């Protein structure tokens, strides 16, 4: 493989992070408070999320979060591809 397509890797990173974000939203909305806190505390290697846990999040904020995480993922993927392509020259 000579080069990585910057836009395609950006899309892959953005879509992956957006799917993970949606998964977090589903866990928060379906699990009990204690189960969600246990899950995310375990996932984050012991960081206690009790003080930041907020199950009642407005739909607009959720949608904006998905868009923002997609953009951050796209930028991350595009940056990685660009650095990789530049380093191959």
C-alpha cells in the first residue's frame, strides 16, 4: 500500500467513533443508574464517573454530541493518513 486515502480513513474513524457514542447513549438510557456507573467505571480503568453521570440528556445535545465526535474522529483519521502519506515520501 503506497498511500492512504485521507478522506476515507477520516470517514472510517468518524463513523466508528459516532457508533461508539451511540452505544454509550444506549447503555445510559437502558441500564439502571448503578449498572451504568459500574459499566463505565470498569471501562475507564477505575475513574469514578458518579459525579458526572447524567442520564437525562436533551435530544439536541445528544445529536450535537454525535456530530461533534464524528468531526473529531474524521479530523483524527485524516491527520493520521496525512502524516502517514507524508512520511512515505
